[in-house]
C-alpha cells in the first residue's frame, strides 16, 4: 500500500500569510494526487486534482505542485474561511489512501 | 445540482449488520464510479470501497474485505454499503462520493453529508 505523510500535522497562521503543506508518498505516484479541504462537521471538498489542477470554483489562491513522491499545497494569502483541515489523497493505485491531515488554525 | 444523500446509519451492536444507502441526483449515476470514505470520531479520512460504473469491479481497504460489500443500482441512482460483522473500530461517519476521471487522474468531486455508524454494546 502507498503511504502518504503530510507535514505539518498542525499549523497556526495569520490571515494574509502564505501557507505551504507537504505530502510525501512512500513510492512514486506520478501526478495522481488530490487535495481536499474539510471544515468541522462538514464533508470534504475537492480543491485540486492531478496534483496541480484547480477544481472549478476553487479560489486561485490555492495551488498545488509536485510529481513522483513529493507534493505541496500552497495558499498564497490565507483567508478567514480557509481555516480548516486539509488532506492529500493518492489515486495511483488501490487501496486509495489519504494523508493524515493538516489542521490550519488562526494565530 | 449534484446531490448525494446518505441514509441507514445508526447504533448497532458488535457483530451486527447495517446497510447504508446513498441517493444520487443531478447527474447520470451510471457514468461515474462511486466510492465510500469514512472518518472515525476526531480522526482523518479513510477510503473504504470503490465500484465501477457498471458494478463489474469493486475494490476495498483490507480492514473491511470479506465483511463489507459495495453495490449500486443505476436504475435507482443509488449506491449501497452492506456491512457485516461490525466492530467498534468501524464506528465512523460514512461518506459516499462521486468518482471522476479527469484526463488521466481520478478524484472525488462531490460528497454526501455523511451518515454516522456507531458500533457499541
């Protein structure tokens, strides 16, 4: 099974900060990676697929990059509505797996 | 508008069974793979099972193989998860989601609101 390691697991930031979350895969997965945002008590929401393609309707301050085993999700200027948990997911092979998550909180 | 609505969750004793349903609307269900993802209280997301458009292929996480069965009824725009031999560690909110192929990549682009399954005596 492919393991995904997200870092950090928790981060505290100010509104307006640039935030970067890293996801490392235990083996190469090309660009078969998606990113999701989840707010408390709500279902996850797709942000990015194919490692770097922004889902329709998602603000352009979100961006994804990477290929192979290392990936990043960047929020260029953190907004109040971005405080949430973020998960990466590999879709290279079954079983599909998620990273452990990154909780972004207000500093 | 794409909508996915889960139902069938509840409290069940260890060793018991439960069937979750997911009613889909706003899209042609038969054109999409479908999946179940769960989230234990206070924990992260865990993919559970996936089914192809015509139901010909199914995939499961190891921890549920032999106990859970994913199925679908495209005529009814519905997805199911039959769960047997339930354990305390199966306690979670279960989400159904639509799988979408975009180019060469796959993702879950629409999610239901979730259905809570609690396994406890």
